[in-house]
C-alpha cells in the first residue's frame, strides 16, 4: 500500500524523468530513498543543483525562492 495518492506519485515520477533528461542534479528525499530501498515512493521531487543548473532551472521551468522554507520551488 502506498502512503501517497497513486496519481500524485505518477505525476511526480514523470516530472523526475523529465528533469533527469534535461538537468544535472543530485536526487535527495523520498525518491532517493525509494531507489535505494524500493520501500515507499514520493509525491514530490527533491534535488540539489549547482548555481549553473539553478539558473537553467529558473529559465526553463520557472522556479522561485520560497522564503518560508528557505529553498526554491516551482511556480
């Protein structure tokens, strides 16, 4: 049984696949754990990028700073 809604998981996985084709990043969070353990999938995609890739992400998919979480998120 999945913890998250299957539709959210599928959408998240498709986004991860698209990001993988276009950008260099380090995968962290729930999806990283899943690929190591096959235990539980995730509804969001957490990545670490360098400044060059961050600039490309901003231009390509429109991310913005999230001051509340002190990180970046997609618009």
